[in-house]
C-alpha cells in the first residue's frame, strides 16, 4: 500500500471515539508495501500468492502445482504492491525455461529487476524453489485416466474420488426408448435411455425430507412431465412452482438457490414457504430417496439443468410438431442438453457443495432472523446427523464410507465418481482462511480469495491421459488465448491448447487419435449482435490456434496425404422439418424475434439445434459432465460458479479389458451419435480410426449442404459440419459461400468489438 492509499484509508476510516484515551507514542508505524507475486508464462497468469500487508521482508512459503502448456522462453515472477486502486509493479524475477526443462530442482535467490532495468533496492531478490515434471513421466499419461480401480480419480482436487456409486446418464430433457436405435453393451444388455425431467419429477414427489435446487433459471410455470412413460403419482401433473409448494406443504424442506434473474421466478415464491436466494451457474437438484432397509439416502441430479421454459426437448428436436411451450414462436428453438443422476458417496459431496453455498448466501439473512422475533425458520438446512434413518457420512471429507455405497465393487455396474467445482470463497462458507490449510485441501490462494478450480484440473488431466479419442459437447469453446494468432483476451484456460498438444504428441508417436467437438452454430443471442460476434471471434481465434499447431506437427513429421481434419473436427447441430398439414397458424408464429413479417427460418423450415451440453468423453471409459462451459468464465474458479462430475465404471476400462470397453460410457456416446447421425455403424466403435472420422465428416458435410440449400431436404439426423474451411497448412476461414449464417446473418468467424473482454470470454 503506498502513502496516497494509506491517507485515503484514513480519510474513510470512521472517527474513533476512544482515540483521545490512547497514549501518544513517539514512533508511528511505517507504511511500506503490501506485496504479492504473480507467476506469468507467455502473458498468462498461472499462479498468484496471497497479499502480505505492510511488509518489507515478506515470506509467503506457498506451494503451487501448475499445469504447463505455454510457448515461452522464460518464467516471470512479478512482485507487486497491492493498492486500493489496483497494484504497482515492484519488479520482475526471471527464470529461463531451458533451466526448468532440465527437470532438476531449482532453488535459490533470483534478482528482482524494476521497469527501469535495475533492482528497486540494493540486493532485492526473491527466493524460489521449483521442479518441472514431464507429462510423459506420469502414469496416467501412458495408461489412461483409470489405470486400475484403486488409482481412479483426478489428482489434487478438493473432493476425492468415491467408490460404490451409481450414475444414470441422460440425453436431452426427455427421451422415448423406441425413438433411438438399440446400443448393445458388453454384457449383452441394451443401453437404456431414461427420461430426465420425468425422473426429477418422480424424485421430488417421492422426497420425504428435502428438495434443494440450484439453478441458473427456475421458471415456476414449466411442467416437468409432458410425455409420460409411466404412471404419475399424485401431483405429477403440476407445474414446477405448484409442485414445490405442494411438497413444502407436506413438510418437505424446499430450498432454492437461483441466479438473480427476474424472469426465473417472478414473484411466485415470494411470501411462500419456499426459500429463494440468488446465485450463478451451478445446476443441481438434490433430494432424499429410498435406500436399503427403509432408510433414506441422498440423490443428486446435475448437468445443464435449467428447469425453465424453452428447455424441454427430445432427441427428435422438433421444429413445428411440438409448440407446447411457455412462449410460442415458429420455429421453436430445439435444445440439446446432457444431464446425470448421482447416487452413493459422491451425492453427499454435491450436497456439501449446496450447504456451503447456502450458508454463505444466508449469512445476512440469518443475522436478520436472529433480530426478528417469531420469524419462521423455513430456510434452515436439514441436519442429516439428527435423522437416524437418513444415511450420512462422517465428518472426514476424505473418508469413502462404505455405508453410503449403493453398489459393491464386485458389481459390474458399479461406478466411481468424483465431484469437481469452479468456485471461490466469496460464494461458499467453509473454505479455510489459512494458506497452508487451503493448500492441503487442494485449494488455490489468490490475493484475497481461496479458489477451487478442480473442473479445469479434471479436464487437463483427462485430456493428458487420453489414449485413443476425445468427444466433446459444449455450449462454448474459448481458451488458451495466450497462443491466439492475432489477439490476447485473458481467456487463459488450458483446455484448447491441451487438446492440440495431445493430438501433436500422438502425431509424433505415429499413433491414431481423434477429437470430435460439437458446439452451437452460434452462441445464445442474435448472431449479428455485438456480443455474439465477439464470442464468435474468440472462438475463431481458439480454433485457428489449434489447427495451426496440428498442421505444424504434421509438416514436421512429414506425414504424406494427411490433413489437420483427420485429427480434429468441429460440428454443430441443426434440423429441417416439414410444416404439418394441420399446422395452426397464429400471429405469434409469423413473427420472428427480429420483427420480420415471416421469419426466413420458418420459410425455409430450418433452424439450428442449440447445444447447451457440457460434457467430455475420453476413450469410452471416462466422462466429465456438469454445468461448466469451456471458456474462462467457467474455468477460472473465481468467476462463474460451476459443478461437474468425473465418472467411470471400473469394470469397463481399457486397463481392465485390455481392449475397448463397452459399458455405460460407451453406450452413452453411441446413443448420442445415434441421435446426431440417425444411425449406428460398426465404424463408430473405434472413433480414433481415420475411417470413422471420414464417415462422420461425410455425414456432417452432406447434412450441411442439405441444411444450407433453400430447397427443403430432410437431414440424416442433426449433425452438421461447422461452417469453416481448413486447408492443409491449418489456415482457417469461413466455408466458401457461407461467410454468414443461413437466414439469421452474422459472420461465422465473428469480429472484434469494444465490449470488455471479460464479459465474453
């Protein structure tokens, strides 16, 4: 803190009525600096220490485990003075990358050099100790995420991997089993698609004690069940708001944490017995459910769950044949999403996340409640340890309690599950304030925050461990901006770079590897708007960077007749549908969001399928699924709050089978491909093979031709080539003749704007 800041602090410090009683001292405290250190590579900040107030000789003693995927010649340690209005640079210590690459322990004092090229003070230096470990030296890099059932799990995360769990995987809000082709699994059974929203409705109705909901948006008028596959219990036909009130009136504790969106709940829950608070982007439904011996257990649903209007959809992604929505426009925007249900020990970690968040959010409400007499206590959390028939874990978070298992480890359908988050101490109550305790719990300290960024950690380790292929569906795809070709936007998450480097490593090893990425045709909003165009620009920079790395590696290895798209491809989803002959025209259907008399999309009977999914499947043995987008907002840990799981079936892994596993993860991926391509083919069993890549690309390219032609033509499924062209040198541009999106406009590769980068990355 500088002298000006200290004087300002004194000006805004309330007058102390007891100051006259204090004794006058001869010596006043000397104001020095509030130093902290940031570690930077290629312009990206990869670590940050806490601030030590008013210290000339700070001692941090902080440890960091930093994943590296940065093109850099040196490690830069910026020593800064924290200030009320930002920070002042004291100086920089530099360690050459060539020294780090030797893999030996580096320990010593490194001089701090100011911006004037000299030390700010004589003998000014910082003591560092560091060691570089190559990915190739780690077991998971050679053998995959799941080397065996005992070593499963992503390292260095707040929540450990849990055994004895169960996971149900959902595609879209609702699915009819007969609408998708059968997927045969290894044990002779058929992969079973379950109806997500219907299962949530039943779970809420069957809850005895608690219904906790975390959501970006919760719309009280939405109905969860519209095409029932089994008889509904009493109350099943109610809207979500009435359903929650119904359960609350039964004595069930109903608590909601929703983003501060006025359209989420309007005034429906105000002055009711449903507690409502505001949050960000995590999406969960947590209930108590039936366990063995008439006990109760915790069950959690998570994913892209937005229980609001416009989200209900099926794998058919109808445009005109289902307009039973809260707001009718033609064509309706199809919505593709992925969700899961978690049972077993990991469900209690999801509950712990809710409890930590609720206690933080209700901090001031609890204080006000104490001051009010006769105030109701409806938003107090259920204390599991006081209800003997609800199974609950011990207080030790690392203990994988077998009493909570829902599957034995010898059961082939057993799951191992781990919970990940992006969240900081500003959103939870319970993170340690001591830096050493935080480090021991695999949390990161940054200036005045404690951060859990385990979702990004999970993605990085899973990508590095991948041996054959990676399949991604995500609403956004932005990152690794430190390596972008023409702009640096502070979107420094490593995921795109890790994918590109994984492919490059496989090219060097002369091994097949493929990455399939499905994203929306354009982000949510008007494609030509300033914000959407800027997001598309960031996305384009990310894609260009990745193809550039792959093309460079192909050239270096002199692999003939090869192309970057033999290894990496981007897709989107769309649909064309004939307007039914009995279609009932209405004024609302004739108006597009832009106010045109008849929307072009309606005229040509086509529209994109919006991809809201957030999932990654690795080698058909491991998946990450949750609420997190692949962008800086979701991966930083200190911005949007997110939650996800990583899961596998230990009996269906490459290490267990010594060949491709065909358990539930395989069935899920194949079912998604059947939805997107309207077929099942033997080539899909080996996604890494070039024959499979060519078949998928041929379907996607033909579908794009059909989609973009004005003449109506039915598509084969919904998979479309993303409208970009990539040449053999990795140069990316818009697809010839399709520089803008059909019907709606907006440049495919976007353009810069004056909006702050942080809003759109």
